[in-house]
């Protein structure tokens, strides 16, 4: 088997500092006089009984119907006690301590997302701890906002793979709250994806495309400045999106990094993220991949310093019909730079040392350690979907 080729990341070495430790002794005078003995008073301590009728009510909040994923950073309320807590940023978990036996009601705030609503859930504490799972129902899902058309010429005819409803979805820290939301752009035709296929931001802050209730989910680490990523996106990944993501059989989330050529990789990565403020993250990303992978008019390979130069990117997004001034202001501000760094940290945490790399999960967007690395070729991704459907 021919090993996969990719762009290796640089390895940082830790320098060891040797600290010198000095020791000293201190002479002390020794007294030969007998010590004074303290008076001893016997005290009997009787512990007071501690009355406790409290138990732990804990659980998790699922993000997607019927009960998939983890909803991080939402508020869980316990009535009639008037208690509230937030789900954690790892597994969407919550906990209430010292709750007396009795009947209670659990609710989630906000109560609805575009994917579904969490109904008020009755629970009973009956002399022991209780673990529950709060699952959303698609019935009564929050209506999406009325889209506000921008002065844009982006058409679904040119980018049919991405012509699906935008649902947004803020990350826990809110950094990506303005990206890919319903009011960033109006589609100029009906959705080209299967029912349920949408695009937005996962609860842990990654752009995604597909049906959140699909049986298998894929995560791709990509670097715009890595030549192997150019070829992969324009071949296997594009074909996979068309055949399995838009059809609702899988979801795909993309984590961009900038390591191979940090300056140009950052220029392109930030341009794609900033385009999300105008509902065009996937379109700009696609355009950047196409232009760097395509030969020039003279038949030569495109130069990264030309395609990912800020002046060229500004010209490109203007030709696409976006507000180029707004997008470039966003790029130069660097306000999404932390996302590229966070993606790199996650990549190292998952043991990934090169790009492009693909991981998969059959457990929705749950904790990161549930991702499993896999071969990135189209045929292998196809087989994983077939296995997940049976």
C-alpha cells in the first residue's frame, strides 16, 4: 500500500534548563535544661449529627433530535426551586447538588434552536441520585429568521453544493456567533440538498455542512497553504460532498489551520471565516481551493504568494459579489485568528501531525476524543457510510 502523502507540521523541541541548588547548614545552640511540660487537659468532642436529605440530579443535554450530540453552554433550570446552571463545554453536562426528594421540572434555555425544542421535563427524586438526558424534539422547532438579502451576486447556480439553509449556531464563547446565520444571506433558489441538510456552526465552533442527524460525521483538518490539501479538496473531498454530504447521508465539518506557509495560510483561512459574516464561508473556501489548484493561463502552477495575497483575495471576493471592503476589514482585524490556533491545538490533542487528515464519528458532535482517524480516500469514506447505515 502506498502511504498517504501530506504536509507535516513542524515539531517544537523543549529545552531543559538545569537549575543549580545550593545547600547550607546553620549551627544552633543546644540547651541542656529539661523542657517544660505543658499541662494536659482531656477534652471529649462529640460530633453533631448532620442531617442530609439531599441528592444529586445530573445529566446531559443533547443537541439534535432524536438524542444526538452535546449542547454546550446552555442554561438548565430546576423548578420550583428556582435553580439554574450551565452545561459544560465538554459533553453538555449539568449537575444540581443537595436536592431533596420530591417532584421537579427541568427546562432548557433557550428552549428552541432551528433543529428542535427541549420540552419541560418532569423528574422525581425518590431517595437516591438521579441521572437524566434531555433530548430535543423536532416538532415546534424555532423558526429560522427571515433572511435579509445582501447586495450580492452569489448564485446557487455557481455553487450548488452549498445552496442549503443557513442555520448559524454560536460557539460556546460566542466568537463565531455572526457566521452562517439565517439573516446573513438569502438563497436565490430552493435548497439543493436533501431535506434536513443545512450549514452552520457546531456547538464547539466549527463550520459544518450536512444533516446533523446523519449516521456518520466527518472532520477534516485542512491548510490552504498545503499543496496536498489543494489536490485532495479538488478530487476526493469535492466528490464526497456531492455524493454523500448534500444527500444527507453524512455531515462534514472543516477545521482550518495555517502552518505550512503561515502568512498565506492565515490570509486564506481568515478570508473564508470572514466570508461567513456574509453567508458565504463555503463558497469563498471553495473558490480559494479552485484557484490555487488550477494552472495559470500559461499552463504553469499557480503561485501561493499570488493567489493568497490580500490584494488578490480582495479582487476575488469582489468578483464573487461580496462586500469586499467589509470582508477585508475583518481579515486585517484578525478577529478570527484564535480559531485557527484553537484548531491547531485540537489537532495536536487528537494526535494528528499532518494535513489533510480526516476523522470520523458515529456519535454526532460529541466530545473530541470520540473522533477516530481514517484513510481519507473517497472509497474509504464511502465504506464508512455504508457500514454506519447497517
